[in-house]
């Protein structure tokens, strides 16, 4: 089995896609007017408009309702990325050392999802992520 993507359902797909394009510094691939993907080295972030829910089963997901998941991106220098983004995106947490060895920062996307950026700092963290 291969983990393929994480998909967000967005009330305002243009705003959400724009946020992730700014965050990742990558252009989205629009596969349809209601569906886009941002492909990174490690994973793909898929973004569908609320209209796409009806293609599966109406009412199974709700845009702008996430309070449990954090989408994370590993970066080479979290402090540099934070400096680049802090004036343009909503900051949740400035760079902070985590007990598991990562320096992390967090932002909130336009519909409330927390997005983390992190850099492995300790030798144990570098070793753990070096094999992924």
C-alpha cells in the first residue's frame, strides 16, 4: 500500500489553494475547476471544493470543520520559512523546539486547518527522518 495524498474539502477552494501555493512555493495542478493538487516530494495535498462531496456521499465531510488534524511539511530551515510567511499567513505558533527533536512553527489556513512546518534538529530526529 502506498499513501497517496491528504485531501481537504474547501468552502472557498481558490483561497485554500492560494494559501498552500504560498506556503509551499509551488503552483497547484488544477485537474478540474473543483479539484487541485499540490505535489511535493514526499506527498500530495489534494484540495476539493465542497461540491465534490456530493460525488461520494452527501454530508460525509464538512468544510472548515477540522479541529483534529495538523498537516505538516518538513523544510530545510523552519526559521527562514517562518520569516518568509509570518507577515502573510495567520501565525499559530512561532518556531519552537518540540520534545521529539523538531523545531516547528504553525500557521492556520483560510478554513481553520493547522499547518505545521518543521526541521529535524536533534541527531535522533535527523536519523528518524533521514530514512523516510
